[in-house]
C-alpha cells in the first residue's frame, strides 16, 4: 500500500506544480481543496470494509499529500520577495522538519 501511496504522491507533486503554473488557477484554492479531501479521507479510511477500498483511498490520500506539498511550496515562494526566497523556503522547511521529528514520539506516548 505504501508503494502506491508514494507513487501517487510523486506523480501528483509534478501535476500540481503544473496546475499552479497556470495563471487562472490560484494555488491557495488548490491547497484548500486537497487539504479538505485529505482530511475527509483520513476520517473515512476507518470505514472501508474491504482491502481494495482501503487501497483506493490510500492512493487518493497519496495524491492529495503530493498536491499539498507542491502547492504549499508554490505558495511560500510566491509570497516572498526575491531577496527573502532562499531564507523563507529554508525556514519553512525547518518548521516542517521539526514537526515531522516531534510527531512520532508524541504519537507513541499517547497511543
């Protein structure tokens, strides 16, 4: 399941990057839609009775994960001035990395 999740995430990072390049598309709305679908799937994943349904929702969750990552990077880079971009993207990824490091220990503690 994780292979298909990662494959879908990788493909949709490129697709979302292309969608964000189109001028009429607003990256904030792309990100909001993908966060909504991702959250809905996270809630509904516990309700699927068969493996195929769970796999399909896991693949769609991977697609949304890739779309969130790609659109978030576009949003960070589009809101900063050219002088601030390198420091801003570095600080953004530092904040993301800290939460990724802190997540599993906190999750295990309360499980």
